[in-house]
C-alpha cells in the first residue's frame, strides 16, 4: 500500500508532496482509498462534505469505531503526515482479520478532506464542515491563490458543493474515533518508545497581517521617502520569534505574498500569515497580543497601514479521558509496559471531532522530529509497531 501511494503528488524537484484539495493528486489519492476499501469488501461512500468512508458492518447500527486520517499535504510536505494513519488503518484491519477477530460493533476507516488547508488557507475543512464548526456560507467564501472558490473546485472535481454542511446524523453513528499519526516532534525518540498516546492539542490559530505601503521605484526613491511595508513585516517576524521564545510558545510567519512583487519595485503590500501555538490559552493570547502590538507600533513608525485578521482558531483540545485511559489500558496489557502520553502543538481532525464524539490519537516515533518537510520519516519497524498497536486498540474497542 505504501509503495502504491508514495508516487502520487510527489514533486520531482523538491521530493516533497503537493497533494492539495480537489486537485488531480487529490483525485488519485481518493481513487487509491476507494480501491483499498473495495479490495477488502468494505462498503465505500463519500459524505456530503467530500470525506471518504469505508465500512465493515452496518453503518446505521451506531456506536461504530472509526479510524483513519487524511491524505492531503502541505506544500512540499512529507510522506507520513496523514497517509500513515490511513495506510495503518487498512493494515490494522488486515491484522485483525488474520487474528480471526469477531466484530461486535461496526468499524470504519476514514479519509478526511483538506486537513492541511494548503489550498484554501483553512485547516481541517472536511472535519470542520462535518462537525458544524465551519458553516456552508463561510466555506463558500474560501478561495485559493488563483481566486477559485471551494465550491468551484469541488464541482470541477465531480462533487456537488450544494450538499456541504453539518452532518450530525453521521457523527451520531460513531462511538469512538482513533487517529494514528506520525509524531511531529522527538518525544518518543528521546524516551525510546515506538508508540505513544495523545493527551491534548495545544490551542492554535492563523492570523493574516496586511502591511499596506506605497509602491515606488527601487532605484530612484530615497530611503527617507519610502513607505516600505517589507521593513515593517521583517520587524514583525523578528518580534514574533522573540515573543514566542520568552513565553515558551511557538510563532511562525511561513507564508508571504508581495505586491507588485518586482525585483526593482518597493512593495505596495506585504501580506504575511502568522501561525502561533502554545500549551494554554493564556500564553497564546499573550504572545499574539504582543506580536500585534509590535507590528502596530512599527507600522506607525514606518507610515504603514496595518490590518490584522484572525483567519482560523482552534482552542485547546483535551482528548476524552475515559477513551484515552481505555487505550492506555489496552496498550499497557498488550505491550507489557505503560505507554507514554504526549501533548502536541499540531492540529488534527481528531481534535476538531472531539467536540462532537469521543476521540483519541496514537503517535508513531519520528526519529528526527521533522515534519511538514520531505525529510519527514518513520522507520518501517516503528510503523509496523503502530499498526499492531492500532489493531490492539480496535480489537479492544470493537471486537467481542
């Protein structure tokens, strides 16, 4: 499965993946998912928001156990973030069938659409729509860098955008959702464990900073006469790093758009996107407020007009303790030792869905801690350990 999926959406120059929502690469990933479901005799369906499902047992029976993740990527992302959870879900089902497991509850494998938000700028679109955390009206306003709207992209890919919206009936079928994911950090590598459990997801958000200056000639405009928004942006980036360092949080300007974007032109607009995360809400608020203040003070000094827009926000997610404790018990019994419990600064579909259904997460060791990069990696024996751990969990939750 891994070898079949690996070439899809891979860029030959960077070695990274460009699997963006509702593109050709996304279509090929979806076709792969459907083929794997049908190979196993699972009932395949796509829901109203474009998420894919593969069912073993009656979907209407209720109290289903669901696992899976996503197949899309960030720009030039790694192979493991998302796909490891989907491949491992199919492999775990194969393992359970090899064990002769008898299922007492329906089991489903899911692929949630547009988790990374690489195309339309909002993460977890598929799960947010399903959980009612993104309205149809707001979803219709989403546009990519070329001005193509989300409904236009869905329609071009053969899906009906008129159906998108909350799906409480589907969520009511689910008793538990367990997402396996490569760890995006080195905690497991440092502890020497192959597999860990998630405790919580840090609160995090995305803010857009629009620095409006004045376009002019780069060669003839005196420095003292310039209203250069790039300088204000640069100082804001440095301020973000310092404020995050002082607070023990993280803050990153990882995306930028410049107008008119000419080598010999002073920009008229610099638009930068801030991603910031912290272990608790108070710390995150402190960091972002300080960054905004620094940007505003510098903008006033430079004669720059500044507009700040919060584009998305996810509060702290505490995974349901009862389900987490049950997973810890199952894995402790199967592995003969306690499984480490980790917090994470990365957002996931499991975090979005946690407001509607019980969710939990398993992490597989990442020896470098690198993620959202072609260098992202997990060793094959660790991935196998993750599959076996997921199979143990699914067996404990769904089997007699």
